[in-house]
């Protein structure tokens, strides 16, 4: 896969954003295994910009790991400083699954009813409001009315 080409200004912005990040993936003595690549791929999908720490004293081997990760995972190499590698890839859009039949769940609400006489503590009532209900300002539960269709839409059906 081809590398993502970034301008120097974009690379500088990503370096600045990555400054405060902690390494997400650590590459140990076994080197770059398929499991490590899978974990880095998952981190790039989740975060977009990640740091990887390589526990290897050989700079040439770290540079090879850096280039291999960028090539295999289609990521842009941002920075290689010491044992830290910074990679960036745009976060893919998430697929939204919408369940048409799903309704909001019930929620418990505390309602305070104040006394007309001063000096008394308010009465606290615990109410359960279902998904098709709403709570009025007076503390009453009202059921939602079905949504009205326009005249034109009713004629079209």
C-alpha cells in the first residue's frame, strides 16, 4: 500500500498533537510480530495518531520497523525520535447500526413538591419516566402524543 503523503506543515501539526501522548503499543524483544501489527492497526483505527515504543537498541532495526509499519498499515510516518515512533492514519468512518424498533429506556427522576406553608421540608417523590413519556414542570407524567402527519403526506399514503 502506498504511504500517505503529508506536507511539512501537516507533519508538524501531528507532531505537536502527539507530544503529550503516551505510547499505546510496546514492541518487545520478539520484534514486529503479526499480533503486534494487529494491535497497532486497531490503535490506529481507534485513535488515528499513536506513539509506539520499541525496546531495541539497534537504530537501524528501529528504522526498518518504522518503515515497515508505515508501509504495511498504510500510515503516515510522523516522527522517529529515539525509541519512539509516531504514526498517523485518518480514522475510518464508523458504521452506525440503527434499530428502528428501539425506544429510549426508562429513567428514574426525583421530583420535589414544595409545601404552600413556609418552613416545611419539600416532599421527595421518585418517579419512573418511560421512553414515550415526559415530565412536566408541575411534576406530572404525560404520555407522548403520536406525531401528526401533514395533510399532503396523508394524501400521498
